[in-house]
C-alpha cells in the first residue's frame, strides 16, 4: 500500500514537472519567434520617404528628398493617397508601399519651444521705455483690438528687438506673452537654417499654422539675422535654401492681419546686417533698441536677482554696483548666482560683500576669455 502511495506521489510530481516544462518550452518558442522577426527586420532594406507629386490611375509621380522625380507603381495595399502625401518607397523600383501617417502638429511642436511663460514686468530691471513701447504696440492691440478699430489705426504685426546680448530681449518677449496670456512659440534663426535643411520653408509655414491654432500667440524668433541677413550673392544651394525659408517667413508675415491675435517678435544683436525687407511697413516695422543697463538699471537688476537671497547688512551696495558698470543683465544675474555659490562653499547662508566681489571678478574673467576666443575665431 505504502509503495503504491509513493508511486502515485512521484507520478503526480512528474505531471507537475512536465506541465512546467511545457510552459517553459512555450516561452522559449515565443522568444525564438520574436528574435526571428527582429532578425527579419534587420534583413529588410530601409524604405525611402518621398512625396506624391501627381497621380494617374495606376501610377504615381513621386519626388525623392534629393529632388529627383520618378513615375512609379503603387502597391495594391495602399489606399487613399493624394498629391502632397508623404509615402514610403521600396528601394529597388520605388514602388509605393505605404503612406506615412504623421501628425503635422506633432511634427512642428517637436521642433519649436512652445510654452506659457511666467515672467512679469517686475522681473525686468530698467528698460522702462522699452516696456512702455511693447505694451503699446503688442499688449494693447491683443487685449483691446476694438480700441484700434474705433480709432482706425493699425498696430504693427510685429516688432524687432535689437541690441547687445544678455540685455533682456527674450525676457521682454516672454513678459508680454505672460501679460497677454499668449502662447509663446520660440524658434532660433540659426537652427531653422542649419538643422532643418530642405525643410526650413515648410517648418516656417507650420509654425505659423501652429501660432494660429494656439492664438493668442507670440512667435518669437531669436537670432533673426541668421535667417534674414542681406546676402551679397546667393550662389550656393545652402544660401538659396536660407533664402527660400526667409521668403516663406515674409509671406507668412504678409499673410496675417494686423488686428489678429498672432504677433511676431524678432530679435537680433546684428541689426546692421538685416535684410531691410524684414522691417518694411506691414512687417516687423517697429524697431526697439534694447541697450545694456544704466546705473539705475544695474541696481534694479541686482535687486531682482537677489530678492530671494539673504544679503549681509554690511554690504556697501554702491561700491559693488559700481564695479558692474559695463555688465549686461545676464552678467549681473551671473554675479548674483556666483555670489550664492561662494557663500555655499564657505558654509554660509548669508551673502557677504566678499562673495559678491569674488563673483564680479569671476564673471569679468569669463567675459575676457570669451572676448579672446571670439578674437581668435576671427583672428
Ligand atoms: N533687464 C533685465 N532685468 C532682469 N534680468 C535680466 C535683464 N536682462 C537680462 N537679464 C537676465 O539675463 C537672462 C538672459 O537675458 P535675455 O533676455 O535672454 O537676453 P537677450 O535675449 O537680450 O540676449 C535673463 O533670463 C535674465 O535672468
Ligand atoms: Mg535671448
């Protein structure tokens, strides 16, 4: 009896074991088939992306990114394509094998910075006149367009902020976006022409499309000179490409209404090389110079950036402020941050005069080094 029981037990345990093994076997088989399909993916050649130019009953004319066009077959599985669609082409005979269903919005939002900034006018030191100007030509028309209609004048569609780097141009643009609760769409001119070769003009188009969708909105273009500089000749294809992007930008600017709720703010520290086409009436026709801070400005900017810091009462403010005479807003901010680091390194929570003096020296040195590097570059 005993042995029969034992035998049954053993058999039972084998059944469990074999169940486990089958389970494991199944898993392994699944893994193999997964790996096989991975390997297959590596074996299949890459597909080309092209654009449908035109369609006949059975064929399509597609354009490849290199500009060449071909008359090609369309695979039966591909339905509903129209001119303008992006499609995938098989490499050998360029048969259209699939449609690229990419969401346009997704595309452009990937390439621009889109935000609702929180910068208040009180975060800006100095620049009183500039702030008044911007309130008048950007803020007021966005908040009270009916006022302009009644009086019968047209506000500018956009403005150009120019002046040395680090003086608060971006800050001003963000502040007006905040005060008007506008979406802030930021693009950098040099990136537009360098990163998106062949796509610049299309991207510009989509950026303005996005701006209209998100309105009220402000399109902010930093380093506008990279896009809109007066060129002596447009010989190379790269330059022609920049020219095309610029033309698209002008067309978009001309295309929307002055009283709409999309505004454009351009920004440059090289206004001397700007193509005058950009500042023609009806375009970015209000030019606002943003200079470095004067004495009061320096004081205000210093106060703004130290407002959350604890300063030792014995600091001779006049003395330290004088040492920042030629500093830009960005450099004054750097001094404040660096002072904080010097205090932390000495295990203090309070900033003392020495921290600030050391920070000023450090920022000056960095400035000098930068100056030398630039000289070398042009050397
Ligand atoms: N007038 C200013 N008031 C307060 N902070 C400033 C001012 N100018 C510059 N800054 C500080 O320097 C940083 C960089 O300035 P930014 O607006 O980008 O300069 P720009 O666009 O003119 O090169 C800002 O984020 C801000 O912290
Ligand atoms: Mg800036």
